[in-house]
C-alpha cells in the first residue's frame, strides 16, 4: 500500500487539531440558539480535596494581599 493512498483515507476530523470543535460550535448556531446555550448554567467541576484546598488557600491569600494593599494605601494618606 502506498503512503499517498493511506493518508487520503484518514478522515478529515483526525487530521485537524482538537480545538476544531470549539472553534466551529458557535458558528454553526443561530443567534437564538447561541443565546440559549450561553445562558444555560454550567455544573460545578468535580475537584479533588487537594485541589479544593488549594483554591481555598488561593482565596485566603488574595484577601490577605488585598487587605495589605488597602492598609498601605491608607498609611500613605497620612
């Protein structure tokens, strides 16, 4: 079997990168369908306990850094 014939037999979707579906999805919908799909809530992702703890630590860090910035700003006003 020659290589040219084998390459032509591969379906188009196998030759395209995985992002093809994401790129073409909004283009194939009418405006009303797109609005309906975009307004539908997305379910929460199932996270491991380690990932959830990491996200909570990130939230606490963001709050602490924000408080530090506010404190420094108020300190410079005096």
